[in-house]
């Protein structure tokens, strides 16, 4: 009976099973549902199968097979991405790297660690914290997201202002190219290997140039001291100007975060309230770190700069516990929107810091025009905005209005000399918005680069770039939606 | 190729016939000095169509760095393409033309309390374009990172004359591929950068540079202290091991020396200096330069090695190399490099970053003495999975020693990148790894 069942299987599934074992392939419709999207849930598709390779050899074998059979495929980590980079468009085989989750080596003297792609971001810091070290990139999803996924997306986090994003912390990688060839780049963690910066090109390529199967990262010594401040403002513009003042004064905080009134309402209604006043217009969460002796005067300077911008109250965290509570309140901010809205869409524009007041004003206009509330939680020090557009998918037309509002926010960012994504990636979501920042020729140049690595475009097709047949696709989508809605 | 053709593209006074020859090679039959991006585009398009070979130069400090052609048809000099385009002080970013010398940019930024986080060699000559094209760094890389870390955006002219923008002007950006990485460190083989946008850092409120001199200079002598320092929570900006002849030049002591630098608020600098004093083993000499004095030491340091524009001594020309290693191997490497040189009757200047793993050496000597030395050193380094790139050699020598080394790298992919960006091999042909 088993034999007969197997014989009816899609021959490709059978071949995949031969490489990774029967239990490591999902192919039944009900098993594939969990893989129909990532953290960007507004677009879904059905994969042909999901495979769970155990090592590089299996990844390479699977890729060679799919390449030979001309079947598209996607690498996937924890699926926490926010732009649909790991979402199938239909018919792809998903190569899940969650079983490749080992910490392979830590070399504290040379300050490097070698991990498999499925190793969870936060676990790295947890594994070395007792010896006083940590891994700097800290996306809000760090308790779940994998370092492989971080490389694909060039993930950021709250502490990029001082410490940089993922690309600044990746020193080497083993990579399976889309035809199954395995290459190693900078594998001993030695920088500046002769040749083009393949590692830099792969990082942030949203899984379209290669699949990383081993990653060498830089680890840092935890700072000697840390001070965390909260500043409450009655005026968003004053808060924005305080941000610029702090940076202009030559202070380089480890993090400089801002939340507006709507965002504060949400975090205070959610799981980690810390008692922020609900009648303020904005708060700044500032962290300075480094040599203990130098922190006191930095805290004083920041406090004074906030006072000059008519801050209502500035306070310094009494201890690590209080600072941790403030951070938990901030880091769970996106999810907290669930407490005040059935659905939300998060955007990820970046602007020159100095244009913050102007841009926040324009986002308020977009909110008025579309009739949707927009909360702002963002990395103010980097100028990386996260407008959270609140909507109710059950109300007809709201989802579309939310998407439109999101796109308009990005347009505003592009118009002031910024960009459409600072850390979430283009994925499916922002493919068309690429045109806000790049010319046709510049997009073509990027696609030519993709063709060098991924000539058949089998690896994660349809992501990251505007679609040529966009008009037809939109019409089709509208038609499908109408049919679904009956 | 004729001057006639070029005359249509540039005013006559900005086209010149080049000198007959230069021992460093990488010369051009004609030198063109464009002042605008469009002029560069016209020149390149023309060259690409006619099958001319073009080399690109800024201050000329890297003339001896790579290249298997003595001459190109045209040398594109960006020396006239200079100046700040836009300095957004509040955003801590600056957009600058590629031919701007590093010092000119640094002076401008310093007036506003800011700096480029980069301390490359010969800042008066080297241009931002050259530093970015070579991904050049200095001793303070430990805190600064490299150009690949601070370049935010570029304007690039492709060999066929297309002008592309890569990256952007903001400090975080993941829209599309990180195309900046294609050009940073690519030795001008894929496109000509005309404008560069970089992330800036504030000037430090205070700084110091400590020279710690070790009588033995052995690993056993230096390593324990270094390990203690590395595992501390101190935040050194530089942690360079110097061999005795270099230490004599910089610190005035003919001993293996560890240069440790701190930059921070005064209280924090004081605190770290105190830590070093408290933990310094007995018998170790210490000299300290503070504030302006430290700054002047760094300035002097940057001028030490050989550079392109100098007419080389033909009997005993200069050679230099950049070495990449695991940082824990720095001390042993500096010692080995010094001893192996002395075995051959050569005198080498050497320093290496015990926190970042990039070392530099330079020396003078005959070809017969220097090339075997570099080859021997390279085999030592490559055995440890590092690399040695000879980044300053006379042209004739480069034909005998592969400047880029023997490490197996994913060359096929790199070749395809070159073919995709510059199919006619117009730009800096054979200047880069594997003859790219």
C-alpha cells in the first residue's frame, strides 16, 4: 500500500526524498499552508514542496536537482521577513534551513563565530554573553529570526546607529549558487580577501543570488557601561529636532528610538506597558554605551539638549531591569498594534534625519486623506521610519487603502532624498516602489547582476524588482479577489 | 588613437600626451582630464566603441598597485573632478567628487567637527575615489571599519557611458542589491566613480596614542598582555604591532612596539590609559602622545610607506604589501616578516593590526632579493589561510610575481561579473585579480 502511494507521488517529490529523506519533505496541501507567506501576510502563494536539508551537501544536491529540472526554489529561515521575500508565488520548492541550526565555532580571541544559517539570532548572543560578548545586529524579531535570513535581508535593528547593519558584521560565508556549485568566501573571517566583494553583494540580496549554508560573523565585546534615557515630549517636531541636536552635538548613541502618540497608546495597551503618559505626543528612547567613565557627561548633555527642546520629562533608567522593560515595550511595538487595531501594515522608509519633522507632517496628511490611523515607531537616529498603518481587513476597501497609504509614505521618503526600505527588504511588497528610487536603467543593471549569479532566475523568482507585466497582474488579482469575495 | 578624436570630446588644454614611460607602468598614451561626469561618459563611450584601453587615476598614489599593462591608450585623470557636492551636516553624510584628496575633504569636515572614518596612506595625494576603489584602510580600521562600511552611495559611469546611481544618501538602505559593493574595492575595473556619498563620524573630544615597547618582542613577551587587553572592555581605536625599525621611526625606540590608541571623552580616555598603566607588565616601556600630539603622530604615520608619484629608485626600488591574517597571528607574522628579511639582508618596515588582522610591510632592495622574500612570506601567510597582496611594485616585477596571490577564490563568478559590467574589457584591463 505504501509502495503504491509512493508511486503516485510527483516524481520530483520522490527525488527530493531520496536526497533528504522522506520525513524531510512536505508536499501535502495541508502541510504547505504554513509556508504560503512570511511576516508579510497580504500576499500568499502555494509552494510545490518544502524540504529540510541537514547540511550543505544536501542543500547543494537539492539545488542541483531543481536546477536540472528547471523548478524554481526559495530558501527560507524562520519566515519572519516583513516584505514577502520568502513567500512563494506558486510552484516553488521551499528549501527550509531551520534544521541547519548549529553554532559551529566560537573564537573569542579573534572575535568571530561560525554558524549555520538556521541558527537563531538571539541565541548567538545568549551563547557568548557569559563570557562578555554579543552579536550586534538585533532586529526586533531576534528571538525567532535566523542569521541566514538576516544575511539575505541585510537585517538591521535598534542598535545600527552605532554598530551598523548585518553587512558590517558578516566576514565569511559558504554559499550554494543557484546551479548547485558550492563556494566559500572569506571563510577564516579575514577581511579584504582579494577580488570583488561577493559577500557584500550576497548580503541583502533577498535570497536571489545564492543560499548561504555557513556564516562567519563578527562578535563584539559587550560594552563596559550602558545608560538608557526616556524623554517625553508634548510636540513631535520638538522631539524630532532633539534627535538632530543629539547627533549634531557629536554624540553617537547606541540607539535612538522614537514613538508617537498612537504608538504609545498601542504599547501601553499591549503586553509590556511601562507607564508612559498617554497624553504626550512623542517619546525618545536613547541608549548610550561604552567606557563607563564617559557616559555620565553624555547623559547630561542629552538631557540638556532635550530640555532646550522643551521636553516634558527626561529620566534615566535606574537599573538594567528598568532599561530592559523599556526596551521590551519598544521591541514588541509592532505586535502591540494588535491591541488597538485588527490589522496593521508596517512600512520601512528611510529619510535624511534632518527632514524628520517635514516627513512626519506628510505622513499625518496621508493618514487624514486615507482615513486610516498611522502609528510611528522608528529608529530616529538612522532616519529609518516604521509607519504602522492600522486597518480592518474585514471592512471593504480598507486593505487597499492601507496598501496605498503605505506606498504614499514611501513616496514621501523617496522625495526627500531617502529610500523605500531600510531593513525589511523589497520582497513582493515594494517591487513597484523600486521605481521611486531607481531609474529603469539602474534596475536593469541590478537585474544584470542577478543574471550573473542566477542566470535561469530559478532562485526566488519574481522578488525585489518591478514586474514587467504589472498591469495585467493587477487586473488578474482584482478579478481573483472579486471571485473570492463572491 | 588620435588626439583629433579626443579633441571633439574635451578642450585641447585638458588632453595631453603622456610621458614616455614610468617604471611603475599603468601609463596612458594620452591623459584626459575631464571636469564633469558627462565628459567622462563621452570619453568612455568613445573608448569602448573604438576598443581603446583606459586606466583611471586620481592622485596617482596607487600607480604601483596591480596591473599587467605598461601602457593604456588613455589615462583618465579625475584630478580635476574635486570638491564637496553636498555636506548634510545634521545627517552626518557628505557627497564628494571622486578626485577630491582625502586631506582636502578632512579639512572641510573638521571645520564642522566631523570626519571621514578612514585613515589611509598619503591623505594629501590619495583621493576619495582611489581609497574607495582599493577599499584602503589604515591602523584605526579597528574602530573605523573600511570604505565598504561607510560608503552609502555612488554615481558610476559604466564603460558604455551609462550613468548609474548605486545605494543612496541615507545611512540605512536595502532597496535592491547593495550595488555599492560591486565598485568598492574593485580597482576601477567595473566602472568609474564620479561622486561618492559617505557616512561621517564626529571628531573625538579627546584622544591618545600609547607606544608600549617590549624588550624581547617575542610572542611570549607581547601576547599575554595583548590577550588581556583584547578580552577587556576597553575600546581601542588601534592596536598595532610595529617592528623595531618602524618603531624607531614613529616612537623613537628600536624595539617591538605595540601602539594602542583611544579616542573618546577625556574621562573615558583617562580611564583606559589608567587601565593600561595598571596592567602593563614590568619592564615594558611606555610613551604617550595626547590630543594634538597624537593626531600629528597619525599624520606622520600615514606618510611613511612608498607611493606611486615618486620617481622610483631604479637600483633599489620600493616594494610594499598588504597582508590579511587572523588577528591573533599578527604578532608572530610581524616578527617572522622582520626576521626573514634580515636573513636576506633586507630591512623591512612592518606593522599589523592585532585587532583587525590587516598588516603592511614595505622595503627597498633589488628584484632578486625582494621578490623571493615576498614569495616566501606569502607562502607562510597562505598556509594560514590569509593573503598577501603586493600593493606597490615596479611594473617589471609585477610580471614575475602575481600581485594578488594564490588563494583559491570564486574566480569564475568574478570573471562573469567583469564580463557583465565591462564586456570589452575597456576599464583597467588586467589591473585586478586573475588578470581581470
